[in-house]
C-alpha cells in the first residue's frame, strides 16, 4: 500500500516572490513527507528559483476560471452529488455566499469540486498556504471528502480577509501556523489558541558566505556611487513610492544608484514617478529575478532598503524573507518599523528602522548611513548574527513536519519543537 500523502494547496505555483513556500516544501520533502501540490493558478513568472527544480512533488492545476474547464467542473459536480457530505457543503457555501455574494466565491466552490474529485485516494490531509481564497477551496474540498485540513497564514490573507471568514476557518481547521507575532495577535483575537507561531527562517546551506569585505563607498565619489538595493513585488505595501521620494530628497553632493528588483501592478506608476523626479539615470528597474541573481545583487550592494507600509486596502507584509536573505550576506538594512520587521531587526542594533510612510525620515536615514560605512558594516554583521542564532528554519519545519505527519497518520507530532514555538508566541 502506498503511504499516505499530503496535498498542499497554493494560490499559484511556482512564484518567484514566494521563496518561503518553496523553501518549506523542499525542507518537508527532505524530512520524508510525501507531498503533492495543487495550485489555483498557473505560473506567470518566466524564471524559476533553483529550489523549484529540486522539489519532487507532482503539481496539478485547478481551473483558474470555471469557464475554461467546464467538463472538469461538471464532473466534479456529478461526483459531489454522490457524496454524503454534499448537503453539508451546500449549507456552508450558502452561508458564505450570503455574506460574500461574489463570482470569486462561486469560483472557489467550483475549484473545490474539481479538487475533491481529482484528489488521489492516498491523500490523507490538506494543507493550504494563505487563509483567503486558497483556504476556501481547501476547506470546501476537505468537508466534501471527509479529510482534515490545516493552514499556514502569512500577510495579506490575515489583514484583508473579513473577520467572520477568518474566525470560521480558524475554528474549522485542525491546526494552523503563522509567521509573525503581529499576525498571530490578530488570529488569536478572533480564535484564541488555534494558531501557532512558526517563523519561516532561512536555510543558510543554500546561500554563500557573505563577502569578506565591502567597498567603503560613502557617495562622495561620482565614479563610485553608493549602491542601494530594494527587492520586492512592485505593490503598494512595499513602499517603493516612499523610497523614490526619499532618494529624490538626498543632497546633490551625494552620489548613488538604486536597483529595484521585482515586478507588479505599480511598476508603470513608479517609472513615471522616477521620470518626473529626474532620476531615470540613477534608478534601474530590473524586473523579477531568480534567487541566485538576487543574492548576487545583494553581494554587490552597499545598503538594502525596504520601506514597507500599510496598503490602502489594508494589505500589509508579514516578515519579508528578503530581509533575512540580505542579512545572510551581511548587507546592512534600512527598513520601516512595521508589521513583522521589528521581530527580526532591532533599530540601532541590527539595522535602522524608520516610521512607515515617512519619506523624509527615510531620506535622513539614507543620508546618515551613506556617510558611515563602518556603521553599515556593524549593522550587517549584527543582522547576520541575529539570523544565524534565532532564525534558522529548523524549528519551524520540525513543527510543521510533525503536525503534518500526525494529521496524515504518518507518525507523531514533533512535540518538543511545538512546545518551544508555543513558548515563543506567549
């Protein structure tokens, strides 16, 4: 008999911006977890991280739009009609639809019907990343098939999903984790004790040692400008517009260059902002890059800048993995003291944190750090030490692997890691 498997439900796979998910999948496989991946969307990124080629789990794609695969949806519906739990699913869906009467809600039901029909019999448990739409699909499919489901909550899903939806999913799931104390506080407010803290951490074996030295550039030499780097999707919550305003406010005597790695919905607006500020010769939009290229850019940079802030719709970051990646290269960090970032970096110890949404404060910090290469070096070394000591991926992966094993009937949970992480959350 084949061993039981765990189906991991994702919104899209693979995605360059979700290195934390790829890292987790690879680590779980290396611990012997038999996985398969079910994605609500097909990939849109042209490149892939090396981790994606190392992950062995088979990948299946649900119909992103029901009209694109009517026969799969119809087959899912016919199969569902024969299941004894179908009336319970209809009751749950009707209750959800009354509060969220959208096409998206109908689409999630259709995807769940397809998933329920096409899941292999040896799949014993569903685990979903993100508590918004992917969790709706996983929850409906789990109810229909009589399986349990669990979740990993991250950022946007925590802060933009309605309270009623979060509360009911938290109560319904067998267990769940989230990656910041900031997010944990919101989830515990809605459903106390249903979620554990599990920082993503970083698998340092995948990264080179930091550069032995960095040039002490201070922006005084036009032939050797200060090299600034920002990595993140071009979306409102990353604060790129504040960064552009900040560099525009730097004194003319300070020579600098800024590389922006990432793509997204705000790119055209940001390009227009750069042009309007007369910064086109200094700011480079490099698009989405695979992780080795991102790390290479970090090794060449003098300062990493990530000014995250709340987006207009309430979206916000968790603890951005790029901060830990920058720390892996002892690259000094200037960020905002917002969301999960202060859980990793202490202002004045591991880097510099400024208030979110304040370009003037960001500009002042940039100017100060530009003129103090030795201070930048100390911050970079301190951030790396913090990463190595407190943000290894081991504890979180041990917890998640143990929970998945128990849920799929593959073995006992990793109680020691769970107790350790629970203590951290309290």
